[in-house]
C-alpha cells in the first residue's frame, strides 16, 4: 500500500452575511475575511506529487471564488443561514457536484474554515460522508435553523 500524504492549501476570501432570526449582533449585515484551509489526501504520483498546489489554486479560483469572494453569502449560497458550519457542509456538497467530475483524482480530506482569527469550524470527509449517509449532509431545514436561533443559540461572530 502506498504512503498516503496530506497536502494543504490556504485561501482567503472576503464576504458579507447575516444570520436570520439570531439574537445578537450577527443578525445584522456584517463581513469577514474568511480563511479556508483545504486539505487533500492521497498517494504520490510518479513525480512524487499528491496534487499540484497550482491545481488546488485553479480549483478554488474556478469553482469557489466567483460564489464566495466579495459576495453577500445569503444571496449566493442556498441556505437559510450562512453559518461557518453550513458553509463547510456546502463546500463538500459543492465539491461533489461540480468539482469532482472535472477532478476525480482530488478529494478534500478536511476543510477548516476560519470566520475570524480566533474562530473556525472543521469538517472532515469522513464526518461529511457519515452525515450524508444519515441524510444530514444537505442544508438544515430552514425551520430547524430558525428554531435554534430564536432560542438565542450559541455566541457567534468571533
């Protein structure tokens, strides 16, 4: 069995969002400089490369930048609430639908999405696949998301 290695590329993008029915400042329109750490895992090819960093950069630019960078996420992402957690799930779903057909040899092992310099969410491929198998890899129902927020929910936005 070949040695499997993890390769990580870091991206940043600026975006605005608001969290509907949230009690607190995150209900209002605000922005973040997000930091996305994309980790892929696999064997080395004949050149000794798992995936070229330039390929990861091209994937991000082609498939994600137009949807995320300098956008109002509530308008560009199909979710009731654009929390970091929901964006992480969306990232894997979007990869499966749009990126994978063009780059079948590259799959994220894990992503870490930083909303602020001190706050991030991590989602692994294994956890995403387990959620998908249980029917929980899509966007949460709007009413479920709204119910948690109406109760105050956890502290957000950093």
